C-alpha cells in the first residue's frame, strides 16, 4: 500500500474516533476520559430546562369562596312576646357563605382566615288543646291547635384556623370564631289542626288563625364559638383545588342576655381554593 493510501486511512480513523467521542459527550454529558479531566477541558452537556420548570414548587398561598349549609341545634329556651309561650330546643337548616384565604407554613401546617355569613335559624312547634271561638262567638272547648315558632339568626363570623395536613390531601383544622349579629327575628303562627271542624276562618289552605313577627328581644350583638373539623383537598387543575369540609361549632356565648338559650351547628362546607 502506498504512503498516500496509508495517510488517508489514518485520517479516516482519526475522524471516526473524534466523532465517536463527541457523540458520547453529547449523550451522556460526561467527559470522554480521565485524561480529558486532567487536562482541564470541560465536556459539553445538552441544554435542559431547570428543575423548577419540570417540578414546580407548590404554591404557599390560596384564596377562594366557600358555601354550604348549617345544621343548627338550639338548647335552652326563651319566652316569645306574641303568646308568652316558650321556644324550646329548636332545630333547623341555614345557609353558610363566605370567603377564605390561607398560607402553608410548612408541608404539614397551614393557617387560614375564614369570613363567613352563618344563618343559625331554627324552628319549634308543638300542639295544645285550648278553647276555640267560632265566627258566631260560640266557644268550643278542647280544640287542637299547633303553635309554630321560627327564629332567624344571622351572624357575620370571623374564623382563624390552624390546619394540620398529616397525609395526602386530608387535613384537620380548628380555632375560635367571633361573629356580629346581622339579623335576629321571630315568626309566630297558630294553626287549627282539629279535624272535627270545617275551617272557615283565616286562611282555609294553611288553617292559620293567627300570625305575627318581630325582632328578638334582648338578642346579643356578639357571638363567640369554637370550631373544629376536617377537610380534603381535591385538585381540579394546576392551580385550583376543591375542599369539602365538615366542622362543629360549639357556642361560648348565649343568644340572649336574659335566657340560657344557645345555638350550636354542624357546618357542611365546600371551599374553592385558587392558588396564588
């Protein structure tokens, strides 16, 4: 083989070897040999997005609306102005609606502030026998009536909570709440339920013979309670969560100064959380 052919073959081998080293450096991002490291040469590595793009850090803040229902239970009693009859141990269902903002202090602890309007309404009814007066002024003894009392109580509540996130999206929360009275009214209705008589006074469909309403006397303007419960964060999108919550509100204050009457509630709430 001539010298020119030997030279061409040597150049071809050198070219192929250089290409193999370059490909190895590009694919692995590592130096081709220890000698290259000793000589101070820096191996080229492919361009890649920073880790924060592939795995973004979770948001630490959220804000969003909440809405649900209050399952109310009233303990104690008060005497109504209309009939001087007792309202005892009523119950009912009211609306809860508001907004929440929160912040993660760590992966397992967060704080939140809820601003919620709570309707703590309740109903109480009972039947009794009393004399009835017919349109011709005839008195009928032992007529069966039903008394229906409805109390509407509305509070704007400020509720700071601490949340504990032990596992996954599940969390526990609790904290005090203070509320300002927005409405305190009562409705009273007297019905004839005695089937012995054809109803010919008042409203023939509802069988009402008396109806009245007014403000609750002596209602307190401030309410305080302790609330604790549990929730679960369900991810709807990259930055939106939905959290169903259930909690119990234990009353620390009475509804009225003159009575031992208080209201507790089980709160069933859904919170939409928009991560910031």
